[in-house]
């Protein structure tokens, strides 16, 4: 696998009103890449779902926090990583039956990875779509 290349990163408050900023950052990061409109819509949907999960599940019962989003190219893919410093997944493991948002990630992404217990607290979800050449 070739080295990853960070395109952009954004850190926003864990509040639904900031999802538009995350989606706009995705559109900007994907600019000039061989990604068609349908794939871009899929990426925006996955980003919205993973950010919403971080807001609802990561910080639901604790103090407000932040969501970190990174956009990279890696081995012919456009990769998005969404991280939080919330409570992480219960028991530090991905549940056997994932909710709607993570099920969408599993169905739509070409590749995904879930880190249910991030060092220092929280969770990370990474998903990628192959770039059209």
C-alpha cells in the first residue's frame, strides 16, 4: 500500500449545525479528483452518518466535545476518517448488529475500519471509495 497523503483536516464542535462545514470540506478536498457526482453524494452521506454517530453516541451523556475529520488519498482511494473523544463503543467493541449509519458505511464504502476504543477515549471510523481513473 502506498503512503497516505493528507489533503485536508477539519475539527468542529460535536453539534449537528456543523455538519454542513464537514460536508463542504469533503467537497473541497475531493475537488479535482476523479470522483463523479453520485460517488460524491455517497461520500457526503457516509460522512454525515459517521459524524452524526459521533455526536449522538460519542457525546450523548457527557460534556460537549469535538469531531475530527481527515481527508486523504491512499492507493487509488479517497479516504475519510471521522474521530471523536467521546465515550467510545460500549465494552470497547463494535456491536454485532450495527446501527443504520454504520450499516450504510459497510454497504456503500469500498473499504472501512472501525476503531471502537481510541487511545485517549472515543472512537474512529475510516471509510474509502476507489477513485475512478
